[in-house]
């Protein structure tokens, strides 16, 4: 008898999860269908202007040109082989 109650509870949870995801998906699609375009004139910005804006927002071209070296550190571990490496 305990197994029947457990089975029923599990199936009810699964059913409500599926219904919840279905409702969420339907609401998302409905909201996107009526969404205005991202740009009023319908044209997307050029990639160059996006990258130029990023460079300016992160310090400008002079800041990037002043970088002479870069150091990256990390660790690689292969558990099955028992190998762990520190990288610089």
C-alpha cells in the first residue's frame, strides 16, 4: 500500500512539472510573438561598432596596447589516471 501512494505522488509531481513547463513555454512564446524588433529601423549594428564600444568601455585602445605580457594559471586533473598538473 505504501508503494501505491509513493507511485501516485511521484506521477502527480511529474505531471505538475510538465504542466508548469508547458505553461511557461506558452507564455514565453506568446510574449515573444508580440515583441517589437530590437532596432526600430530593422538594421543591426555593424560588428566593428560593437567591438569599438567594448574596447572603449574596457579602458580604450591605449590600455590594450600597453599590455606586454599575460600570465594564465590553472590546474588540470585526470582523476582516473591519478594525474594532477599545475599550469602557468
